[in-house]
C-alpha cells in the first residue's frame, strides 16, 4: 500500500509539473497580444503547424519593461516542390507569422497563415513537408515498433515473460477474443494484425496527447479521416456478393421498397466511416478543450494584473483539470476500443454470407 501511495503521488506531481510547465506559454501570449484569447489558444493547440512549439520560458525583459519569453520549439523543415525550382528544402526563421513570412519572401515564396501556396512569381507549389502532427505520429509508430519487437523477443526467450510483454498480453488477448473474433469469426487471423495496429496506434496517440508536449494527434481531423478511409476501403474491398446485394437490391422486400432502400444503403456506406472519424475527433478534442479552458480561467480572472484573483481560482481550476485528465486516461483506451470494435462490426457485416430465398409474389 505504501509503495502504491508513492507511485500515485509521483504521477500526481508529474501531472502538476506539466501544468506549470505550460503556464509561461499562456502568460506570454497574453502579454504579447494585450488580451488573453481562450478560443485562439484552443484552436492554436488543435491546428497543425510546421513548428513543434512545446513551451516558453522567461529570458529577461523587453525594452518596454515587459517580460520576455524564449520559446522551446522544434523548427521542422519545409519540403516544397514547384515546376520552377523543383524540390526545395529549407527552414523558415522566426516564430511569428510576420517573421516567417519575411523569411519565406527571402527564399522566393509567399507565406500566409502557416502555409506556402506559391512562389513570388505566382507559380503554384506542392507542400511535402513534415508537420508537427506527422512527426508525432512517426514517433508513436517507432515507439510501438520498438516496444512490440522487444515484447516478441521476450516471448522467444521465455514462454512466461515479465515486464512489458506480460502487461500487453492480456490486452492483446482481450482485443482478439472479445473484439475481433466475435465479429469476424473464421476471418480473425486474417484481420487481427490490422485491428491490433489500429487499437494500439490510437491508444498510444491519445496517451501522447496527455503529455505536456503540445500534442493533439487524434484531435486532428485529418488523422481520424485517414483512419476512417482505411476502414472504408477494407470494408468495401472485402465485401461479399451478399453485402453488395443488400446494398443495390435488398432481398426479401417488395419491389417499390427496393428503390427506397437503395439510396439509404448507399448513403450508409459513407456515413459509417464518417461517424468513426467524427466520434474519435470530437471526443479527443473535447478533452483538450476542457483542460485548456479550465487552465485559462486563471489568466482570464487575473486579467494580467490581478494576481490575487488568478491565485484564488487556480486551486479549483487545477483540481478540475486533473480530474478531466484522469478521465482522459480512460477515454484514451475507450476510444481506441470503440474505433476498433466498430471497424470489426462493419467488416463483419461485409464478410457475412446470407442464406435466404427471396420471396416471389
């Protein structure tokens, strides 16, 4: 019990440190822009970018007497292809839009709101750059490869492994026996690798988003859209003739009803992956919004100068933020489970073979 208490206390302190590590970034935004905008902060967190901005730390004062904050950020390279210059690789200097626009202008490109659309001569370009979200996905993928290769080697060395392999075994067995097999039956072994990959990728991305690294992978709708498109392709490319028969010529119903069911079933092909995309995006984004909103209350109440009001609301704000983060730990795995389960349900329906005789009147 004592050891568990120490462990819980350690996790609590880590989370608490994460909040205070992020505070300078919020305060700097307020001083630079004159007023603190909660909505701007939230959408800035969700939006993808070419800079991985982690936090800001105090570093002296500005000439006007205000505090100066130095950003902790990773500048990602721009990879641009144009018919005029071919493949171009470069970095933009500065942190504000004005500074980066000036840097892009020196390199012959037009920069606007975090994007490069064309050269100074008006030639359209193709942006092939690695963004913050894609880099974070790559980190999660490499981490998963490393962890599971290590777990596999532990199984080869010892049939009863310890450590990470013993921790992941019941989770893998649960996904196989309670999620995939009941829906896919004899096709379980065929699709199990993909289902496990989707489950663990979403779960680890969600956990990565709970760290103080300004990460929001599954809260980026382009990521959830890509996952939903994969589900759409796998379901429809593996659909049996009975699956397509139920869509284009629903059996067992009167002829007029068939023409009513056809557009309904066709729309259903697209609404299922769309629901997967929106469910994952909305649930993960909502958690980030709630935490950012609660923490922002400190700066909204203080208004930059009223320190007592900010300190007064801080304990309540931090308490509820920690509560939401605790729920987010559960939401992280639940959303991975729900996405995998619904993918299996949709795929199981597409693989199902129906034995029926259409009534003739």
